[in-house]
DNA sequence: AATATGCCCAACCGCGCAGGC
DNA sequence: TGCCTGCGCGGTTGGGCATAT
């Protein structure tokens, strides 16, 4: 293995320079190393690769700065490490990403953001650089096409997963590297997560990484690509009570020809856009630009729009735009605190009960990473705070041990824990629940994985959920609510086809956003009135919500 | 066929963190 | 305690290739 022909040599180096002494000596480009030797830059040659491989064979990885000393290679340690990690180390998987890998990347990015190295840990044989390049390419491609970075259901999956994990084990399971999960027995393995996710013994798929497994199962069950996720029944239950207060325009006017606003606007991540036709029929082939998309649920989409709800106006702070819209600057706790993917609880909390300074200061990110889960976590915290304003918010990072310690939990905590009861239908994520009621789309690449819940559970789950959260709701409401969140109802209902009603919807939509964002932000976000109504999605299609029509805070850099 | 444009990706750069001294 | 070094990560750059005009 003295010579490792590699693509980069062929691609990056002019033929006349390959293995040429001048390049080896780095006299065309390079930097001095301690004033002694010029370190070469630029593409690696096969000879250099061979030297490096030989060195690593003998000495192992690490101590990269010693490579130059031991081998005479005119490369800095950094460059050696990079070359090894990205091209020379064994078991590297070359070639295009498989659809499975692409989906995983999307999910991981929705959860982690630009944590390429961490993502790479979940993709054996792939490097952070590869993933990063792939994602950057994807961003460009989809932005150019006006497509959302994340399929709405991915956003929602993340939302649901984190609503579970945040309250049961938000003890930084995301910080765990895969190998840590594999090793098991670690102090802070999120038992609750495992309980929830493995309760039905359904983790044959990717059992190593609970978060990923669930995510994948969710996407699998939902048929990942074809439907925007319907609303979770749990959310559906609580919404009517609160949002009617939140959005004055939602009474009467809205209910006439379209879903009640409270069924439309204040959805957890992504749903708002979806309800307004911002979501898309998602093509699993993320590399393809021929998505049958219909909207710009910007990746943030799911989040981008939502981000602006709170970040820009309710709580001052800057968004770190290079982050996926699902995420926010790590250093600005206010931002990430505020920029949720708009779980309705959070929105309502802000509208009805703006967070106090003390509250904010108490809210320390569980992962200090500004990730969606943290946002969702805070959403619940704030929601709890709203209901118990006098109670000191003890956030939350409920460790598994704390969970086991019932008496230590606050009332709010207990409530949340109750909802996470693994044996209760509510203990499952809403997506989980709904997936069972959603016909699988053929061709789902994950179809081979069985689902733990039988579809017949749906009704009981829904009723149970609503009973628990909103006992006053009548059966009619339940039925209405449930039906309202069916994809066909969301995407194909008459109100979407009624252009005049669409105008009303936009007005209501703007009203709502005005309330949430303040007028300035609302002015920035001007949905283009739907001009056609020939197609179900057309009226609210991408044209109405182009990328460049999003608030500036939502724009990709 | 020639040129322009965009895409892909390897490599570099700057920064931050952790450990050792 | 502060400095140095090694290392890793994320962002950016730039060259080659593919496609469009």
C-alpha cells in the first residue's frame, strides 16, 4: 500500500505537476515551518499519500506535527491529519451518498445543525467534510429551487422527539457520540428515552442510536416523503383553548370557509407553513431538484418562519444565519430560547405571558448548542411558567435519576412526565401516533422496518389524548380536530381551493404574524396573494412564499 | 467547437478547546 | 495561573469538471 491513487491527484493536480519535484518541494505554494522548511500546500500527490500512510501504519494516528519530522513530508500536521481523515484512513466510503444516508443527514442536520463531525459519527465511512460539502450543495440547490431544506415531517419529527426527550432525558443525549451509546452503562444514558423508544421492541433499526432510531422510524412510518405531517393530536387538543385568545381574527371570519385559525397557524414546527401551503410533497431523493414541492417551508423553513416569531421582535437577539434555521446562535440564549419551531405553547406563552427576565436567565440551554430540541424544551418550560407564574422555574434538565425521583419534580414536570409515559399512547410522540393512522406510501425506502404500533390504535390514542388534555372537548370537536389534520384535509380542503378565501387567510395570517412579530417583522413577510386556485397546492404554492420573500432573518446567507 | 456558467469537492484557514508544563 | 502545543471543528476557497449557451 505504498501508493494510493486517488481522485484528487487526478482532479486537482495538473498532469505535468504530478510527482514533480517542484510540487514536492512546495516551492510554488507553501509556508515556512518555523523558518526552516517550506510547507507545501495544495493537492496531495500519491507519493505524499504513501508516505503518510506508511507513517500512520508505523506510528498510528495522532501527533501529526511529528509526521513532518519523521518523514520529511513537507506538510503541516494539520494537513496530514486532514488528508488522513478524509482520504487515506481505512474504511472510508467513497462515492455518492445513498438515499438512506441522505435521509439520515437531513435528520441529523435538523437535530444537530452544522455539527459535521458529530453527524459523521452516525455515518460510518463518511467524513465530516463530505457531509458538509453535501449539505452545502444541498442548500444551494434547494435554495435555488425554492425548496425547503427540511421536509416538514423531519422538522416535526425533531419536534416530537425533543418534546419527549426534553422532559424525560434531555440530559444531553444528543451530545452522546454513537460509540458512547454503544458502550452503554454510562452514567447518563437516557433510560427514559430507551424506555420510550424501545417499549415495543421495535428498535431493530439502528438500535445503537436511540435518537436516530426513533427519528428514522418516524420517518419511515410516515412515508417520509409524501405527506406533510398532520398535526399531533396532543397539540390539536390544547390549541383551541388558547389560540382563540391569541389571534382575534380567528373568530367567525376564519371559521367560515377554512379551518379555524387555531387549527392552522400555531402549529408546531413546520405546520404553519404547511397549513398555508408552504410545505411540500417531499421527494426523498434529496439530491434531486425535481421535487414535487409546493412551498417554501424554509428550513429552517420549518423553523425559519417560526424563528422570526420570537427572535426578532419578542426577544431581541441575533440569529446566526449560517446555522440551519432550526438552530440559533449558541451564545444567545435569548434567541434560542425564543426561536422555537413554534410550538403553539411557546407562541401562546409569548403572546399571553411574555417571559420574564428571571425566567430567561434561568433558562440555560441543556446542550448549549442552540438546537431545536433546546428550543422545544424551553417552549415547554415557558409554557409551564405561564401556567405557574409564581413558581420558580427549575429548568429542567431532568436526569433519568430525577425522573425516578418523583417528589422532586414540580407539578409541571410531573405533567410532562405523565405525557411521556411510555405505556400511554401519549407517551409516544405525536408523529408516532399519527404515523399509525397515516397510510404508508409505497416506495418508502424504509418500509421494510416494522412498526410497533398497530394502526388500530389511532382512535383510542386520539381520544385518550384529548381526554387527558382537554376533557371538555366534545366528540364532534375531536372528530373535527382529527380530520383537520389529515394531510388530505390540510392540503386538499376546499378552503385551499378557494382563492377568495385565500385572501382572507392571508389577511388572518398576517394579522397573526403581526401579533406575534410586531408590525415590522410582519411587514417584511408579505405573502404574495395567491393568484390561481386551479390546484390544491397552487394557491399556496412556492410562488407565494419564495425564499427571498422571507424575513431577512430567515434568509440563508 | 468555443465559451460561459455552475457544480463539486479537496484542501486550507481561523478559531476554540483541552491537556501539559 | 498563564502559556504553549496539539488537535478538532466549521467555514471558506479555488481548481477541475460538467453542462448550457
